[in-house]
C-alpha cells in the first residue's frame, strides 16, 4: 500500500508528473496548432467570400435594392463559419447587420466595394465578415476530443505500470521496514533488530543495517542523556524564572518606547498609523466623520540655527503639550518626524476641526517659551482635510491634509487651510 507523503509516493508522483507534464505540453501544442490552422482556414474562407459576393453586393448597393441586400447578408450570415455580417455605406452608416449571439474572440475580414462611374472608381460600401473562436472550436471539437482521449488513455496505462513496478520493488519492502520500525520502543533500543527480506547490499538492506547500528548507539547514550536532562531541567527552570521576570520588566519599557516619541511623549509615527488605520476603517465602515490635521512649526530651522537644538526641543515639547491640551483623549495625535505632527479627529466635522485648529494656532502664537534671558515666540501652520467616500486608505486623507498645509504656508504661515 502507498503511504501518504512517503518517499516512494513522492518519487512516483514526480516520475509520473514529469511524464504527464510532457504529455500535457505536447497535447496542448497539438491542440494549439490545430486551432490556429483551423482559424487560418476560416480566415481564408472569409476572404474567399469577398470574391464570391463582391459583384452581387456591388449591384444591390448600387441599385439601392434593400430586399436584395438583406437577402445577400442573410444568406452569408447563415454560413456555419460566419457569425456576423455588416454592410456599411460610403459614410459608414449601417445598411445591413446580421449577428449571431454569444460571440467570443472575433476575427474578421473587411473590404471596400467600388463602382465604376464616369471612368472613376467610387466607394459605395464597405463589407465586414466576422467569425469567432466558437466557430473554430466547433470544427475542432471532435479532433480535440480524440487528442485528449488518446493522451488520457496512454497516461492511465503508464500510471498503472508505474504503480505496479513501485509496489513490487519499493513499496512493499519499504512498508515492511517502516512497520518494523514502528514496533521499536524506547526501552528496547539496542536489543530489537530490524530484519526485512531484501537483496543484500541493496539500498533498503543498507538502510536496515545502518538503522540497527544507530539503535545500538542510541541505547548506549540513553542513560547518559536522561541524567543530563534532569540536571539541565532544574537549571533551565531556574533560568527561565529569572529571564521571565527580566523580560516582563523589559517588555513594559519596550512597549512604551515602541509606541511613544521619546521627546514629546506622544505617539510616534508607527503608533499613529497603527491606531489611525483602525480609526479610518471604523469611520469608513460606519460612515462616520473623520478629519485629519497636519501641523508644521513655521521656520523651525531658524529656531534651531538661532537658539540651538536644545531650544528647538523645548519648542517641540511645548507644542505637543499645547496640542494635547486642546485635543480629546479619543483623538489620535502623533509626531511624524522633525517639526511635523498629525492628528485624527473621529466623529468630528470639517467645520469643528477647522475651529479647533484655529484655536491651537492662536494659542501657540500667544505663548512664548523662556530660554535663558530671552523668550521664543513661534507660530504653526495647519492643514485640515475631511474623509471622502472615495478614500481607500488612510494615506488619501493625510495627503489632502498635507496639501492643505502647503496651502497655509504658501498663504503666509500662522494660519489654517482646508481641502
């Protein structure tokens, strides 16, 4: 019997898969060649219709004989390989159109119909004859079935031959070997010998011999391992208790560091997007209002250049604390990097968000930060954007807030702009 996931089963699958793949490729190539040969033949038949019906169509169109035109196009459309017939006048207006239902992958032949008039060739109509993939398949149907049936019969016969050969020469002795291995117990290592009736010096014989040798070595090491395991278990339990306590303390610190900006003590960029993405999906799912505020401290580089980076850090901390004072606990507020900050306001309208941003802008401009003997005054620009039904990800609303921020800066800074 075959064992699921056994080496013999996998080997049989690989051998047969290689053969089946080659057969499949060759069959597909044969069908493809037949398909394109038949399609080319139909295309030539479509072209031949031009010579057959040219004069009749020319006379009918020139005489404006509607009944004859309809009769001609109807007879052409009834040909087995013709699926659509279109006759257009010189201005590309449809004179007659016959179309079969359910066309698939059409291909066509079109030609112009001219009439001699006053020694000149005058374009009087254009004809388009179409066929499709279904016409090709209908012609090929019997041949394709025979090709596929032939490949299936050969593959089935070969599969049974493979199974018989594998069963006789590999599966049965291998199953006997594995069954004897299953009877080995931990307590009988070194005493139980595997004995399978296989040819001497064959692969299975060598495997049996090596396994019996390994069993003896394992039995010799068993007692030593058991003793060492007991000692190691006690040591490990003690170290695990100590490590667990250290990890618990470390995880508390790492959790705070992973989600909090070290300087301003608000959410860092990663934490902002983790929580903000949930707010965005919640607002989209429940059709709630959501607004994004993009903050940027005006001329922050000048503050660093004039007063030093320590003063710049104080400005960042004071700004974050000021914003937190105006924002709700439920609002998501984070530092994106440098002097850029972003907030998400859930269930807050665009008008309410703009008023909140204006209060922050005014409060920031009124509050100074004492540095040594000087007081630093600074301003902030804010861009506000609300959630749109077309937004597919949080980056969409944040991008609009950034564009509004650029608009506020372009209009002179120290103000709020919205989009």
